[in-house]
C-alpha cells in the first residue's frame, strides 16, 4: 500500500509577485510566522498573473483513471517533464497524467496529455498503474 499526504495552495495575484508558503506547526502556536520565517523555512516562488498553474485532480497518488480525449503520449523520466510538455501544448492540453507506476496500455508510455477532460467521467481503478493527474 502506498500512503501519501499533501497540501495544495492556490494564489491569485493581479500582478507579478513573490509568494511564500509553509505548513504551520507547533513553532508558531501563539503567533503567525514572519515573512522572513516563511521565506527561510517554506517555499518561495515568483508568479505571474497570466500563467496557468496546475491543480492536482483527486489524490496525488491514485489508481483512479479518467475517461479523457488523448492529445498525445510521451516517455519521460520525471513528472516535471510531463508538466512541461502539457504547458507547451496549452491551451490544447487541459490535463496531464503521469504514471508513477505502470504505463499507458495502448502506447506503453508514462506521460499522457489530454485535450478533453471531465472530472466526473472516470474509468475506475487501474489494476496495473498508479497516477498523478494535474489539470490546467
């Protein structure tokens, strides 16, 4: 069995900005962290207002697959390569699926880009693959 937990934060900015994020724990029991503490302990990125961003669909590691209209499939080494391929194909690419284990049964590849996606249309649980799905 695979166990995972994660957090997702979405920032909406009207202009280019530096944003910082960190998980609040017992260190900050009686106060909020300062901006310096967030930058030092957390993650800080510069974001653009018009750049599309990914949102994880469902669980980060899941056997649940979705019924999609495939744009293309690719062989990649890491998830960031799959994300970059989908971003390059944006706005035609609306969902990328990275196979953490297994591969696409039709092509044998581990990165699937989709041009049509509806979160309510699933194929069920795959007996041979674990995925991460991210939508733009």
